[in-house]
């Protein structure tokens, strides 16, 4: 019997990558997200060999989004950081 997390990492990366509208215009410094069965996979345009190395269930992704929106990680951004 496999766990939901095992199933998530077994899911194929056959969808379309989505990047933030806040990403740099060149497209070479982007974190990308792809919806997959049971959650999302993350990719980095600078490290295509690691595409999908991080995968989160729908519930994990929701928890992360809510934490970001609530400002939980604001302290991790150095003063003066700009897009």
C-alpha cells in the first residue's frame, strides 16, 4: 500500500508549468508550479534537471498559501529586496 505522498511523487509531469506574473521578464529566474494528480509540483527554470523535485499535496499547498498571505514568512525577505 502506498501513501498519498508516494502517489504524488509517482505522478507524471505531463501538464503545463505556470510561473508567477511577478517573475523576471527573461523567464530565466522563475519558480514554476504544475498541477498534478493530488497536488502540485515545483520547478526552477535555472535547474530543469530538478523539475518536480518538490511536490505538495493540495492540503499542504493550501496551508502554505494561507501562511504566505498571512505574512508568516515576511521576515525571510531582506530589507530592500525588489522584484
